[in-house]
C-alpha cells in the first residue's frame, strides 16, 4: 500500500491521518531550524527541485531492489523497479553492492522471508522454508511496507518490520546522493539530519505495540533502526534501543496532540 495522496489512510470506513502529515504539519513548531535550513538550501541551490525529486526516486528504486533481494522476484513491487538506464543513472548497483552483506544477514535472521508471502502467512500456514510455526503469524515476521493502523487515529507504512539481533524491529531505509553526481563528495551523513525519522519510527513502534497489547500473537517492537545507504561504503546501521524508542514515541504523541488542535479535527474519523 503506497502513501495516500491526501494523507488519509482508509480501512473499514475509517480514516487515519498519515504519520508523515502529522510530522510535516508540526515541523515548524517543533523543529524550526530544519525548516529554515531547508528554505535556505532551496533558495541557494539552483538544482534543488531536481535533487529532491531524484532523492525520492532513488529511495523508491532502492526499496524495490531490497525487496527483491529479501523476498524474491515474485514478491517485489514490479512497477517500482528501475530500468537499466535508471540503474545506471542512479548508480543503484553501487548501493546494492555495499548492501549485500547486510541483506544476507537480514535473511539469515529472518529465514522464512524469501519464500513466505504475506498472503500465505495470513491464512496461518507453516513456513514453507523452515516448516516451523514460529513465523506462521503475519505480525511476527519480516514485513515489507505493510501499513499500521493505530486505534488512536494515525497510520503509516514502515519500510520493514523484522527480527534484528534478537529484537523485533522497525527498520527505516535512508540513502544519500551518489558520489558520482556532479559536485557530490564522499561524506558520511550526520544522524542529526534524521531527527524526523526518529520520531516517525517512534510513531510506528507505538502503534504496533498498542495493537500488540490487544493481540497476544503479536510480538512487541523493542528496537528501531535507521539504515543509511551509500554507494561508496558499507551502510551505517543506527540502532534505537527501547529507551530511545520510548522517547521518540512520546515526542510523536506530543506532536499528534498539537496536530489535531491545528487542524481542528480528531482522528480516527468516519468516512
């Protein structure tokens, strides 16, 4: 399920506001320095629009190639896969080359991911690869871009939910511009740049765990990961522990309350 254009996720006649809309609407109040920095950059970078558009497209391509690597060609969102020309233009091969060891480890820690689809697991069947019931529940395995609907009114689509280092984890992919683009230097990205991603992961983890309290078969999220992908070095895996997740979730709750005040509406809403 892709992000809805109007920012409203729909399920069973109920509307849930997208986490990204909450963060975007409240950003000037909670992170004004990011807004001013972005405005300055857009005003002083002649190619700002193109760079932003390429960044979004690069992320889509990497997501599709990662899904292909983890789950197989019969699972991937085919429409999101890059053409040969796009692979070359965005140097996707470079990113995937450095991602391969990490992806192999992800598959090792989530052994049913390559053969079990969401539809197959939803009906409660055993894992086709391991023959085990361990992953027969849809909410305890590697899930790629499966939406979360929180009863308190927000929703979103985490990049991945999976087991990582013995923790059930919300995983968020990020990528930096290719070093082959004109004017781009080989420089690591500071985690300060991803402050909003911390809050987003907190929102997803909180929604998942609220649902887990209502469903004894769901495993709670106890860890978050922001993975920054490069095409010239191995990815940086930044782990958010339980305490950091709680802090991020509390930050989102505060912004969610302000958002509902600003839009003069309370979610979820009947459609």
